[in-house]
């Protein structure tokens, strides 16, 4: 069993991006600028956005944080999106999800200029991805592809089971794994809460990507010997053995499953660090106008 070290890969990518930003600066080019819009005071969102701002500093990007209270109206948020769309100094921006219930997330996502949509959520980016055209790929699936690539994990002709069908991870992941590319060229099965014979399907899989948000869902009796397991889940669970009183738990029962795997991602330290660095890479591409001229 080999542990897939997302922290180490993310650190290497961070170094590569910082070196490229240095070259841009030395050549007198424009430094990439990422803006983040944060609504309210959700703990998880605060943490994610703080990490994104910190990583921007570490790679040499400019960053801006725009804050609104929970009471912000949909019209005010749409006006903010319009300003960012039309600001020539902003190369890419994100509106941190989830948003308060009175705001339509889909309406906000669709209002973002797809050429600045470094989260890769806009229907144009999603559509381009689905037919294999250059686009901004959402950060978590992009990070998983990078892990598979950097660990030279064979995907061609393999059976990949994706557990979960969310728009952010499950659907794009399935799409990417079946494309004519490396990583890709898989036979893909997507399973979800309504799937029957789920255990049997997992037992046939060479690669299992778990993105359900159900702690320790994937057990040892669902995994065949030598499978590759990618755990996207991360849930704060109460714990009596940690100072904080909680521990981060994935969707895989790691202690049981890991001994059967050829490769597996831990939680934390697997997929998580790759998500933010993939967002940085999208921002670099946006700054260079490498996808959309």
C-alpha cells in the first residue's frame, strides 16, 4: 500500500507556480489577481477563504477579499459579480459557497464571466469540460487528476467507480475519468444514494473515488485487493483523543481499507491540499489568458 501524499504534491505545485510568477514579474508582466467574495460567517467558508488568501500570498499573486453580511440581497451580490466581471485588474474570482437560502447559487454562478470563473462552476466551463475542450476544471477533480498523474497511476482501460453525483465533484470526476486522455480512458460507473448492488459494483472497481460526505462509508468488504482509493470526503467528527475535541474523518474507513489498496489518499492530507493549489493554477492560467484569450 502506498499513501498518496497530497500535501507533498501541493507543496511542489506551489513552488512551481511561485517560480512562474517570479518569471512573470521579472519580465514586467501582469501579476495574477484573485478575488474572493465571502457572504456571512460560516466557519468552514471562513477557513477555506483564509487558506486561499494565504496561498495567494505564498505564490506571489495579488488577492482581494470582499465581505458581505448574511442579509445581503441577491441584487447586491449580482452587482458585485458584475463589477468584478468588468474590473480589468481581476483575472479570476470566486463566490464562496454555500450562500444564504434567499440567494440563488445557480443565478450567481451563471452571472460570473466564464473567463474569470476559476472555480470551474459556470455552465460554459462545465460544458466545455464535458466534451474535452480547454476550460477551467473545478478544483477538486483537477486536484485528483494531478495526484493520479504525479503518482503514475495507470487509468487506461480500468474500471473506475465514482461514489457521489454532485455538480462539484462526482459528475465532473466521472466525465474526466472517461475522456480520451491521461488520466482517463476509464470505464466509469457512477453510484449514488439510489444505486442498488453498490457493494458489488465497488468490488469490481480498479479505482474508487468516494465523494459522498458520509463518514467511513467505504468499508474493507467493498474493496478488492490492489484497488486505488481516492477519498474526497471530510467531516468533523467528535473525538475524545484530540485536544480540539474533534477529528477530520473521510468517507473511507481508512484503517480497514488501506491494507487492501495499492494506493490510497489519507484524510486529512490527501485530496484537501490539492483543491486550493488547483484553484491557484486556474488563477495562473486566467492571469496568462492561457485558456480564454
